[in-house]
C-alpha cells in the first residue's frame, strides 16, 4: 500500500492546472491607459460578457472595487436645483410600468399676467417606442441635476455637453453599479428624454429673455451613450447630454426650484415622488394662507391617474403618498373634502410642512415670472 501511494505521488504533477481568470472589459472602447489597468478582475471564471453587461465593464474602470455597490452618502441634506418649467408641467407620470398607449398628455394653465388672465397649454408628446416619462425617469433626471448643480458650483456656469458615467448616476440614486439592467435603464432613459417632445403654447419660460415661448421643445436636445460616436468622431468614454436651450438659460439664470435629494430618494410611493416638485410651486404661491387646494379631477389629470367618484376610493389611492409626504415633513397635514359645488366632486387640501417652511426649500427664481393661478390638464389617446 505504501509503495502504491509512493508511485502515485511520483506520477502526479505538483499542481492541477486551473483555467486563467478572464478580465471583463468593454470591447472596441478606447479607454485611457490608466482606466484599463484599473479594471478589476472577476473572482470566478465566467463566460464572455453578454451585451447587457458591457456598459458595466466599460465603466468598471472608473470606480474602486470596494465601493461598487455603496450608494453615495450625504452627511447633511443636499439640495439640488431643478428647472422650474419641467417641475410645473407634469412632465413625469407616476407609474412603475411603462406607459406606451397614450399618444399625448395635455396640461392647460391659467396665468395672471399684468392683472390679465391668460390661458396657456403644454402637450407632452411621448416617443412611440419608449412611452411617457415615468417616476424612474424623474429619479434619474434629479440625479443628473445633482451633477449639474455641482458643475455650476465649481464653474459658475453650465455649458453643453454635460458628461457623466452611469455608475456616477447610480451611486447618487443608491442603486447597484454592478447590475447590467441598471445600465440598460440609463441608456433607455437617455433616449426617452431626448425623444419626448413638449409643445408649448406660452408654458415654457425663458428667464434670460423674460418671455413665455410658443414652440416645440425637448428636454435633451441630444444624448450620446458610452461607447457610441461623438459629433467629432471620437468614441464617448462616458454618457453626454446636451440640455435644451431653455433649460440651459434658466439654470444659468437661477430660474430653479430646490429639492432635498436625500429625503426625495427615501420616498417609496410614485405619486409622492411626482408631487414633490409640484408642491414646491403650489405651496409657494399659497405661503401666506398656509395651505393649498387642488381639485381632485385636476390632480388626477396632471398625474395621469384614475379618477374616482367615491371618497373611500380617492383616499385609498392618495392616502399612502400623502401620508408619506407628511411623515417626511413636506406636509403638516392633508384633507379631502367636497367642492363648494358638490357636482364638481372633491378637492385635496395640502397644508405646509416644516420642510417647506425651511428657508433653503423656498423657490429662489428671479421673481419676475408671472403668477400661475390655476391649471387644468387632460390626457389623450
């Protein structure tokens, strides 16, 4: 037996050969030399990356392995600045599912300009392929505004194009930067924001020119994803966005609304998230009264949600979001009551919360925009 074991030891190689561990890289991308060297190796042998994971590989070089899945932590409330027009138009619809069966979403405004009431209208024109922008798109847009706000603080002015990595955006949102699906979502978001149109009839304000515009606009005039060709022929090392003229002008002229990003990203309900920028406008116009009233029908049309005739169903739909806004300090209370003319259904009453009363949360535009006194909205097939 001993002799047999000795023979086995003599005939057995010192080590059993193992397969080389491959490095996950983005093919055909012109990454800087330093980034290529820092690309982390996988811990296990895996097959070549699927196309859905290629963006993960391409951006893995720009992050440290030990911090890949940690959301960006804010030690104190971080106030991003969002452009006022987009906040007031009801551009984003609260939903967890893509909305592709609506051809347009129209919102009508009644403004008071020089003591005269003026009717204005905005029509959101979604892409046939990508549908209306929803809550997840607003999340990413707010994260982008954090990047834009930081650029403005550093440079004093924002210019096109705005470059960012998908991993950077995901960390701001507190999402996993190693999940290929998250990178696909950002690529699709860029296309949706670029292709969705806004037909304005006096609803888009240019703060620099001090005028309301009647025209058709986009939020992003152009977008380029990681690995695709730039206008000058170079391969993009990150994502790039060209903001629309009206957004760029209004950002640089401080026609903005502050939003506490840390509190916002803690919200779970889609309706609550969509209402946050609207509250900044509604509560500001009613700051002396301490509350703001909105017709239930109008609220449903702005948010593109179902309308109900019975109070119990209305409360069932809105209560989770309104209670969450109350718990976070956006509201101190809320009520749903009959309209003075009961044939017109119900109204929702929003009471100012401590978060709104805070000095930092008050809208800080140039103070020259006319006052918006009311709004009607409709969705169309």
